[in-house]
C-alpha cells in the first residue's frame, strides 16, 4: 500500500492500477479512462485492472482498441456531484 496518486486528468495506465490497487480508492471523478498496450493482444494488466476497479465498485462503460492499444471507460455509480 503506497501513497501514490493516480492522475485522473488523463488515461491511467493499467499497470499503475495493478502495481498499487489501493490507489483506486482515492479516485474522485465520476468517470476515468484506463489504457493498456499489448504486443501479443493479451492485455493481462488491463484485465487485472478492470477486476480491481470492479471490486472497488466501478462499472465498465465502454472499451475501444486499435492494434496494440486498448482504452476502457469506467464509471463510478456511487459518484455524488458536489454542490458548488
């Protein structure tokens, strides 16, 4: 368990989630994007990262890929908009 923060302002690398699964509990946005690259199309870090996110209460909204890159849009169904 580390003090690392995932940068929600851009796509988060799946490996960063796998390397520090507890960091996902600090995510504050309603949606995040996870990215992964895979030469042989296994996307094993992405599969593990999705599993971690689902266990943390997030839902997969969409997936897209082009050759060796894949992106997954995740939604936090428990997100509550803060009044400003």
